[in-house]
C-alpha cells in the first residue's frame, strides 16, 4: 500500500521542522566552577592611588551561544555574596557586614541577560539585569571571545571574558569609602562545558 503525502501536509510540517532545527542549533553550556576554570573578580580604587582586587569564590551559571546567530546569546549567573574574598580577613568581614554587602540579608546576587549585541571577533555587548543588595538595575557587559574547542576529556568548551562597571549607590550601598571608591568594576572570566551535542 502506498501512502501519499499531500503538498499541503508538507507545507504544514515545514515550519515545525524549521523550528526544531533552530532550537537545536544553540549550544548550551554550564560554567565550569567545579574545575575552577572560571572566575568573578572585582576591583575598587583605593584612595585614587591603586586598585583593590577581590573575587567571589562561589558562584554558578549557564550560557547559550549560537555562532550562526550570536544575537541569541544568553547568560545567567548567581553569586554567593558571603564568598567574597579580598585576601584580607578583617576587610572581608567588613565587606560582608551590614553597611556593605550585608550578606545575611542578601545572600545572593545574580545577573540575567536580556539582549546581546554582537561585535567584532565573536565579542560584543551583553545587556541584562544585575541584582545586588536586593536592588535590580540594568548593566552592560563588554564581552571578548577567548576561544572554543574540544577538551582532553571528550567534551567541548567555550570561553569568554567580560567587564562591567556600576555605582555602589545605585544598589543602596551608601557607605562612604571616599570620592575615588564609589564605583566597582566586575571582571568575569567564563569557561563553559557544552551540555548538548
């Protein structure tokens, strides 16, 4: 018995098949925090004479990327604020305190992207909402593509770096650290392990 497929049926199937092909083309990645191949650092000017660097030791996240449609790139990151580490125990205690990060009341910070504007060489500008100290504001991350390829363990990895600046006062952190220390720069080094083939 022969089954005839009408042209109309093919026409109805085509959009569905196209949608499937678009869906599976985006690569999904988990940020490799287990292997410590990613970091979130920050820096603040100290008296206008030097930079004070620190980092968050605990965070998690994921991103998606499609080389054919980079504008569809997404990123989500959650930070454990109590993991702040500036390589100085007393200062870290101060950073966790009520007049700065207030980690007991606000144990998490997070970023969720809303739009990616591709630039040159795989980089671009990632726009999104950053929540810190219980306050959410839009920020922009300047993104640089580092590379992508197979790893020695049979997986596939992709890496980016990014930086963003914000004013502490915008997030309700009003502690006066001096006129040169009102802004913070975040520096993200992200390596992801692909989770879909």
